[in-house]
C-alpha cells in the first residue's frame, strides 16, 4: 500500500498555496517519491520533446516548462509484516441462535496480532500533483487471546483475509525536497468475522532526492507519520474445538470448583442470562473433553477491538534504478504498533 509520488519543481507558481492546503487534508500510507532536478541544458532539451503519454492531464504543459516527472502508470507488489496490539471491550457470546450475552466479568488481556500481507496495487497520475490507485491484498494473521479470569487460558486464532481498497496521493516539491500526502480506504473480508473490517490509513511524508551519478538513478530517504483506523466492532463464530484447542481437563475442573465454591462470589453476582451461558459452556466443554459429540452448534461472539495506538513514526528508503524500476524498504513504529514493508514498483507510459 505504498503509492508512488509525483513531485514537480515549482517556483512562484500559484499552485503552491493550493497544494500545501491539500496536503493538510490528504494524509497517507507509505509512499515513494521521485524528484528530478535538472540542469538548464537538460530542461531545454526536455522541453523540446513532445509529451508522448495520455496522462497526467496537463503533462504536456508541464513538459514544455522543462520539468521531468515519473512515468504515469505503475504496478506495485508489496510484502508487509505488521504487529498490532489491541484491547477487547464489551465482549458478548452466545450458542447457535441464542441471544448474545455480555461476559464483562471475563478478564481479557491485551491481544497481540501478527499479520503477513501480500499487496498488489495499480496506480495512475491523473494530474501532475495527484495520483489515484486501487489495491488488492491477501493476508494471514495470528492472534493470541489470553484470558486471566475466571481461568487462565490462551486461545489462538489464525484467520485469513482478502482486501480491496482505493486511495489518492498529492505531492509537492521544491528542487530535491518534497512532501507527499496520501489517503487510503479499504475493506477486508476476514474468515473468522461476519462483516468486513473497514480501515482508513493516512500519512504525510517528507524526503530528499540524492542523485547517484546517472540520470533517473537516485536514493531517496523519507520520514513521516501515519495514522491507521479500523472498524472496532467485530463479530463472528467459531467451533468449540477451535476456540478451546488448548483447554484441558484441569482448566475445566478449576472452573467448576470456582462455580461450586461458596467463597467465590463472581458466579453468584452474575445475572441469570450470564449464569445460563457459563453453565452451558461448562456442559459443552465437559462433553468435548470427554470425547462426546457436541454437535455443530458454534460459539458466536462480538466485541469491540480497540487499538492500543493508532499513530506510528515512519522511516523509509527508496532506490530508483531508472524511470521504470523502483524499490523501497520502510518501517513504522509507535505505541502498540510495528510494521515492515518491502516493495517493487514497475512504471510505464501509455
């Protein structure tokens, strides 16, 4: 999810103020940038060549001014590894078609989620300062859900996901320095959830282009900040065997002892619907651990997934081998968040 940025050189241009205002609204995902500062002789030579591509709009007029910019179309492949922490709030469970019942008496520890993502993206520079793109991704996650009370147990989930999305990038540069802003919206179908998870990622980045002795070959470091927001309410269903794969007879005996012990008042303080859910859960687990058929009735659940942090600091490095091939490595870190991304981008003109 790391759009390519078009940067063009601008001196006393009335677009300056407009673009800087746009940057305040268009914040973004990881991105790449290409800035080309040309000598006067190179600008004159470039201005004499008619612009051969259909995009960006006004590309020919920009070329007439002797300003170079990236090829208008791109295809990118990204691999992303992401770790995120979140708290589970307002948990509810139910069996089969029964009503969902709050289990706020259960102590859920902070969940750590690890995700591997393979992302594909196609983009086009619609205007010299505006890039638009579409995204498709596949992901595999691993979450460890730890319960601290009324029993100590860890539940592991390994859902897969399919993501679709779109976004836009705005860019502005002076000489070899630039700023880029990007906004991305996506929705992900996750195997363990009923409804798609919607997300919006925004960021802003600043960087500088260092030429490497050959035209269109450069090294570009960037720094920036990123904000990621996702749907917080989630719900789905899983079979008992999946949720309690690490649950053993000692765990069940401990839970039964707590319920029967008059000194343990957490059960006595539950509402009648909560007691019925606990009793049924104990009965199902008892049958499952004994090897008896528990049927196909799943355990349904809903909860609010609240991220520990939504902001991260981004540091990236891009190598442009020529006008066609770009390579990038970027990392992001913040409270409850870590991300590492590598990307290959091929650009072309039509």
